[in-house]
């Protein structure tokens, strides 16, 4: 048996030295603090961040597991939930919990629906959910974990959920309908009013995924943009998720899940009363819960406040308009749908957008690559007001660069079609070998070709294997 890459540390290392190690490791990371990342991080500016950090530090090591040990954290959590319920037009019955993120909020909402149905729809042995194709994969994770069947419906021409397709997909074992406000891929909101009305008419639950939109849509609306109703003011909405660690600008590890009433939330809780260790009741998925994250969520809402969020939403929408205008001015690029907020995705029928992505990465910009069809995805937040002109100039220059690389692009296309053709003929394991060359090296010239290949393989067993190998590889320690 060969040894691990890293032996367990014998001696203590000075924090000074460890910080140096981290500093050198971090040179590989995206520089979100300077507004270079249109993904993953939401930065309210250094001053606001400093305040939230101080509140986080107050509960650095605290555990919110036992409410009687730290009643102050219970207060911070219930106040956070209540402030959010107010923001989302909930009446006094609306309640919920702070979770570690959108995924946990969604897992809990789905689990709650399943257990609600066990009691209220006892004839259903195998529950089923109807979900638009644009909804977040956290739902598929939930269906997988909790053994729930689901039907994915196609979105309409405007990329929002198709209400007729949703209704057609409802079966005798359906328990829940889902809509997003907005969906992540193109920032387009589903018709929540229609979905909730349909759910109500069919006696189903209705979850609104406002994970990304929750903490900015109300302020975008207040700035004068038309935002359709999406929260508890809509009749038929029974639960809602919203991430404080996105446009709430709290540090990672904070979301809220809200329910129409206490009766429904009871199905979220978990308890076991026969354990030698005592009566064990737990509101969310985790056991030990970081007090720091709950405090920071509370701290972000309180220290920024409606006025702060409004100011940030206005600046973010101005930045978004500037970027949209620039994209519209580039002949090769086409914005996907009518985004309701500060998410912009574009495709191109004239250039390879993944090649454009490589060029932009080289200039230090980071964002997401999407598929089916290939698009580039930009999540714009407050910090980008400082870099928007530089970004627009780089985008224009990068498109010009790619225009000139057309010949090379044709080579890549040829390469991906060859890979597609070959993948059915190659012996097992060959595809996995191809993937070893695709470590997440942000300057890798081959990324465009790799994504072309991925697109050709989407939905095949080969791609499943590539992704599983990739995850296994990335979460194995390197020397
Ligand atoms: C981010 C997001 C999620 C998942 O949230 P995590 O915090 O990443 O777990 C779910 N739905 C939407 C629309 C999102 O944008």
C-alpha cells in the first residue's frame, strides 16, 4: 500500500508560515475582490464587508445546535427569518429557518413536501414533482436523496416555465410544483402567479426558488423596474428559498427557507427521542450548526438595511444595463432571453463562445460557461460598477481576437466531431484519459476544445464518467 501525499502534522506550524502558504496557494484563485469574477462571490465593498466580518467573529466557534445553550443565536436566527418573511410579504404565519445555503434550503423544502404528502396524501406511495428544465440541480439532488420521481418540463420561447407543459405533467402522485425567481441560467423569472394558481387548483404545494433573486428583486422593483410578484403575496405559494450569501451579501453559508405556515414547517423538523444521548430534535439538515454564519446573515441584513440594498441594486442594474448595451453592440453576440435582473448570458451563431471565454480568462475575467446551447454567463454584483468600462473594452477586444482565430475554431470543431465520432468506438477508459489533460488550468488553450467535446457528449454515460473522474481527481490531495 502506498502512502498518503500528506502525513499528519507532527509539530505545530506557525500561523505566520501558514498564512504565507495560503498566500502563495491563493495566487491561483480568481480575484473577486477586484471585481474580476462574474460568478460565485458577491462583494458589498470592503467597508461593508469589514462590519459583517466583525459580527461573524463574535460567534466564531459557537454552535447553534442546542438552542438552550445559546439563546442569543436563536434570537438572531428567528429575527433573520422574520425580517425575510417581511421582505417576502409573509403574514404572521410565515416561518422558517436559516440554513447553510440554497441547496440545503431546497433539500429541506422538498423533504417537507414529501413528508407533508405522507400525511395529507396517504394514497401516494411514490411522490412526484414537476419542475422546469431551467431549475437548479439542487432539486435533482433532493429527488435523488429522498427518492422522489420528477418530470422536467421544457421552457417556452422566452425561457420561462411553460404553464401548459407544467399542467400536462401533473400526475396522480404529484405533490409539488416548482418555479424560479429567477432561474440561474438566463436570469429569467418563471410565471410564479400562474404556477402557484395551478398548484392551488390541483391541491399541490408550490415552492419558489428565489435563491439568487430573493435579496435583489425587491430592490430592483423599488428602483422602478417591472418585476412580477413572486413571493408570499402570490396566492398558492407555500414555500420559498432565498440565499443571504448571494445578493444578501453575507459570507458563504447562509440561506433562508420559509413556509406559508407552522403546520407545514413541522414536516421539516427531524427528531429521535429514544437515544441514550438525550432527546434529539433538529430543525435543519446539519447537526452542529455554525453560529457565525447565522450571526453574519443577521448582521448583513441589519448593517446594510433596505437603503443599502436599494443603493446596491440600483448601481448593479446600471452596470448590467451598460454591459447589455455593449453586448447588443457586438454583432456576433446574442443575449439569451429577457433577463429580469443582473444576470446576463449570451450565445453566438458566428463565433465559438468557449474560445471567447478562453481569451477573456487570459485577460483575468472569470464567469461561467454553460451548455445546451453554449453560452457565457455573467452574474453582476455591486463590485462590478468599478470595473465595467474595463470589462466592456476587454469584451470588445476579445471578440475581435476570436474573429481572427476563426480558422483555428474550425479546427476545434473538427476535433470535437472527431471525438464525438470516436467516443462510441474507443475502448473504455480512453475518454477518462482525455480528461486528465483538462485539469482546471484557467489559461488552458484547450478549454474551448474540451467544452466542445463536453457538449457533444452531454447526457451520455461517457460524460457521467468524465465528471465523476474529475470530481474524484480534484478532491484527492496533491503534493
Ligand atoms: C445558487 C442557487 C441555488 C443553490 O444554492 P447554493 O447556495 O449554491 O447551494 C439554487 N437555486 C438557484 C436559482 C441558485 O442560483
